[in-house]
């Protein structure tokens, strides 16, 4: 008879998850009773129009929004939750997170911490994000933990652990010696890359198919890196050609994910190649040429600026020289962002949370407003554009009948002070109150 000790720790972890899910399914009633809920608050924001209802009410039945208005039907037996002087908003969406990272040396995390341990931390990160009002997220790579993110996603979907709705990739895809390879370790130690290698179109497609088989919703590709500032200008080499990225885009369409290819792309010419290929988003997007922005506007490819991680690195640098470099990069990024706003490209909101603490990423919306976007435009980028980017347009991101009841409440009016989004007092996901 085989003993438990003979099985790898990761296999044991997945076995526990599977047993728990089976138990939860077996014990749950086939048709659980659903008590209607009426949410009442001083205000409700219609994100698409910017109209503020005063007061605002939402009728929730089961997992969906039934009605929205200044006053809605109160069915017999409904639970009424009065949220007082708050504003009701759709649940927040973070289009760029790393559940499998936490503050500290990123390269050492992936070497020193086991995948089972990192998966446990990822589950805790998902809970922290949900409690901060993030009811949907796009996880942009496990950084060496492979397809473990699909286990976290599935456990959330089964109700085993709390967390946002998730779109997940596995490892990002990278060239040999590329952005996330183990370039600074002793070669004799054969330290593994944080990404999956692919050096040409055929290898990209092969890796995509393997990741899809293991449960990935979409693909992330490292398109640029390493980055450096020279004479006040960003320089970053590209990793894949337009043709190679186009092959990946076509394969993603064949797989039918509905999410598309997300790319880490800091600057030119890599950002141009990504726009030409028709990727789903250009993440970081620190440097965009006029032609790149023209294509992004034409093809509706949003930039995902990720200001918060740049600010965090500038403020938590290990020494003054690194702080100066990170601050120069942030200043450059801010100036370029103002040009991007003026050009009229679309934006989504992604924070790159992980290297900084989970549950604090509403700072991203504050920074986007600070650097030039109007608060309503930021909220629309987060919720409406975020829903579209995650493949859930028409289902989340707005407070409308038929949409999933993903709802948060914040004090004050975020159109007057966007920092209100950092002070969430109520969270409902899928019709269930998870924070009050």
C-alpha cells in the first residue's frame, strides 16, 4: 500500500482541494433558497453615464441584479441593508495582478518558496483583494508556479475559498535569457526561469497549447526588457517580432478563450509590434509612439499603466542609486501618460499588485487621476473596460439588471474624491455579502 509520504507535496495539496470540493458539492442543496436583498445608500453611480442617483437602491435576487433605481421593489421577506452615507459602485476590476507574489525579493521567492506554499499565500492574496472591493481580476502570471493559478481560480469558483472572479494564465512566455529568465544566478546551479521558454512562433504555440491544457484562460507574453533610462529616454529591447506575436494572437483565437493575449511591453519598438499583432492589452505601456497609439485607438487595445508598482519601487528602493533610477522612470512614465491621454487611447486599470501588498491596489485609480485622468474616466477604465478585457462585458462592471451582483460601497462620492475607492466599507460578490 502506498503511503502519503511518497506523494509530492503539490499532489497532496491538490488532493485536499479536490476532496474538499467534492464534499462541498455533495452537501450543498440542489436549489439553495435565495432571500432577495435590497441595498440602500445615499448615492449610486451609473458608471457608463456618470449620473449619480440620490438615493440609490439595488434589488438583488440570487446572484444577479434584478432592479436599480432611486427606489426599487422590496419583495416580501427581502433583507434590506441600509449602507447610509455611501456610494454604491460596481465591484472593482484589477486587470494586472500577481496572486503568487508578495513583497520581498521576487527572484528569491520563486527559488526559495515551494509551489504549495506559494499557492497557500496566493489564496490569502485573493481574499485580501476581494475584501478591498476587487470582485474580478486578471492574474498576469504565477512567476514560476506554472498552472497553480487554475487551482486557486477553481477553488474560488467552487466556493472553497473566498476571492475574486479570475482570469488566469500560467507562467508568462519568454525567450531564453529574456525578461524573467534566471539571468543573474550561477549557471551551474541551473536555476529555473520564472517563465516558460519559447524562441519562435512554433514554440510559442506549443507552450500556449500546453498551458491551455493545464487550465489557463489566456496567455501572457513578455515582449520587452530589460529596461534602462539613457539621457532621459527609455530604452528596452523587444523579444518577439510582430509575426511571432500575430501567430500567438491567432492561436489564442483558435483556442477560443475570449480573453486574448496580454503582453508586458514597456516601450518601442516592442509596443508597436504588439499593437500591429492585435494583442488584447499592452501592459505598463510606458513608451508609445504616435503610430502605436494610432493602432491602439483604431483596434481598441487598452494600455494598462500599472503606476502603483512604479511608485512602490521608487519609494522602497534598496539604495539611493536605485531610488534615483526608479524615480526617473516614474517621472518619464507620467509625462508619457499625459501624451497618451491627449491622444485618446483606451485604458484599463491594472496595478501589478503582488510585489506590493495585496488589498492596497486601489491606489492605482488614485494615481491615474492624479496624473491626468478625470475620476469618472478612471472608474470607466476600471469597470467597463476591465470587464471587456476580461471577457465579461455585459456581465460585470456596471450596476444594471441582469448583471452579476458584484457591488461595493465607498464613503463620499468618488467623482469628487477618487481616493474614496481606497476605503471600501461593503463588498458583495455574486449576490453574497462578503464584507459589511
